[in-house]
C-alpha cells in the first residue's frame, strides 16, 4: 500500500539523515532512481519504505505527512565558536541526544522533588565578572575534592573518573557517550559538539561526547560545571586551546584551566633549566592531566613559545595516533555494564532501579531510561552498581 507523502518531505528526511540517494537506496534495498521519483512526486512511497525512512532519519512517522519540513533548532543556547562564522544545521544525532538527555533530566527532577530534595545552592552562584580563580576554588569545595586524594590518582584517566564520581556526589548527573543512545551506527561528531550542559537547580546534567579524546573530555567536564556556576545551559565545542569570542565561554575556559592546572602549581613545578618536553611530562605526572592540557596551559602562561608549542603538539598527536592503533590491536572487551553506568549517569541509574524495585515504575519505562532490553540485564546492571 502506498502513502501520500510530499517529495519535499522525503528529500528533507533523507538529507536530515545525511544520506545521498545512493546511500539511502542501499539502506532501503531499492534502486536510487526510485528515490528520485519519490522526491520528484512522480510516484508514491510505499508505507513500509516510509516507515523505514522515518526510522533511518530519526523522525516520528507522522511527521513525514507534514506540508513542509519544520525549522529544527537546538533547544538550548548555542555557545559553539563556529569557525569562520559557519553555522551548520544541527545533526539528527545532536538533536536527539539533547532531547534524550532532557527527558532523563525531567524524570530525575520529578523523582528528586518527590523525595523532598533541596535545591543545589551552587547553581547560578557566580557571575562572569567574578574571578575565575575564585570560581575554580569554589568548584573544589562543591565537589568535596581533596588535593591529596586527587594527586594520588595513578594517571589522568583515573583522575577523570575521580572527578566524575565527585561531581555525581555533588548532585550533577554526568553522562559520557559516543553514540546516539546505544546505536553504534549513529556516532556523535566531535567536530559538531564536544558536550552540552542542562542547568537546573535540582537535577543539573552534563553530557560529554565520548568520541572526543580523553584529555578533551576532562576539560569539557570542568568547563560544563563552570557553566552550572553561572546557571547557563548550552551546547559547547570549546577546548583549552580555543579563545572564544563569547564572554561566558572565555570565563568557563579560564575556570576549567585554573581548576585543572592552577597557575601557582604550574609555575612551582616548571624547571626553567629543563627542556620543555621534560617539563610537560613532569606537569602531566604531578597534576594528573594529559600532555595536551599541559602544552596549552604552558603556552597560555607564556612558559613556552608558539614554535615550541607547535613542535610539542606535533609529537603528541603522533604519539596519540600510535596509541589508538595499539589500543585497537589489543582487542579489549570492556564490561558493557561499566560502559552503561557512564552512558546513563550513576545517580539517575540508581534512582530508576530503586523505583522499579519498589514497584513504582514499569520495567518498560526503566528500559527506556537506562537503555537496557531485559529484566535480567537490569538486574545485572543493578548488581554492578552495588545496589
């Protein structure tokens, strides 16, 4: 049976999915000319193919019957720097990831209110006119961080996990994911965004693009927590090396830099008689951050010049590429439930599990929020979380 869907809507759905006619034809197992006929309005699209198109383009099936494509915009402020002023349309993956995070946040907020939770005092507690250094110190207090504990972390990967755990202890939901939900065919593009933050006085949420380098993820985490201090939601693409024109982004960048690499500690560690690469290694080991963060911070503090920075970056990127190849050869099989914990956020996961076990939530709703597919998977996830 055929449907009456305008060719303009079919073309929009295809382009929204980022597919050429040939690519969509391969997915639908038809000849590309058939898609051309649909888009030209020459032949109607069968119901089965229309439903498949809706699924591929991450659209509600009913939306394909609209008269014209909707104007899709990011539902939170856009703080991305947009090199050369180019603003591309948001991808379906970004739009759906934000939508999914907002649904999780709304559910968790309602849960907290039902538990008579108190609002978090640190949300919107700073203005960008205030000292970034003071904000970085306040972030340490909010996270309940101990410098001794933090600097005893074995490496910056364990330091990253330490920061996530303490952020969650402070009431911030932290989600790290590299794909749209659990769909490995829908990777998140780091060129489009590095993360986003949803500010809320009860259930603030930080999302980190897990496809990004781990070093960048750590900086994104602290940058987004700085956003919570000024009460600003937004989608972000900043790193330590950028110098954004948006005042809020400059301030949050500086807060993150002061938090991860305090100027007094960097200068105290720096040996002016040693070679730059030796100093970078020493900073990395003592401050538990990556070489990339150390290189950019040293340049920012004028401890190295432009050419030294570029040389160190070139060496580091070569090392990074070699490590990526080595990691692929390891054929590692990480625990899927540990991955799920970061894709969901610990606090949200524990709240959902508690509601299921108290018979106040249907399994199907828990599956949707946690991304699991069976009661057995939910029980195993619960066990891994120590519930």
